[in-house]
C-alpha cells in the first residue's frame, strides 16, 4: 500500500520556475515508481515524467524534456519535479501517482494510487 500527496503548485510567469513535491507514505512505498501526469483536453491525463527511487530509470515526455527535471530523496520518501522555463501550455493540475515501469514505459496505479493534484498556472 502506498499513498502520495502533491504540493508546490502556484502562479508563475512564462519563463519562470516551480518545484513540485510528491511525498509518498506506506511501508511498501519503495516498491513503487512515482510519476507525474496532467490533464490534456480530449486526451485524458498525459504522462509528464516518472522516476524510480534510485534514479536509474527516469522518463520524460517530449514536451517537457530539457525543461523539467526529476530528483528524489528516498530517506524522506519524496520525489521532486523541478519545472524550469515554464510555458503557458504547461498550465494544468499536476497529479502524482504511484506505479511501475514496464517495457520501457510508465504505468500508473489505479484507484487509491493518485494524489489530489496541485495547480500550476503559467501566465503569458
């Protein structure tokens, strides 16, 4: 069992930066990969980034690669999403999720494995 809670969202101008946090809890949290997703109109929730706890496997969506960077601290069970050079198009509610890597892709968990989201708003 694992639970995740996001924080760190806010309002920022285009070109600015934010750092989101995803804190995991539960005795088996280290068995999961933590990923981020955001809603996309007509596409459901699109994948943003995911990392295992060691940092050996890290994935980014093409739309954010080079601008967003994942880091982690297993000691405090927290994954960080550093977002730089933010664009207006990045505006969304960002959700953290516990899941798994499989065949080179990230698969989020189902019910109970998603956080409640944190709002990121990027002004033009």
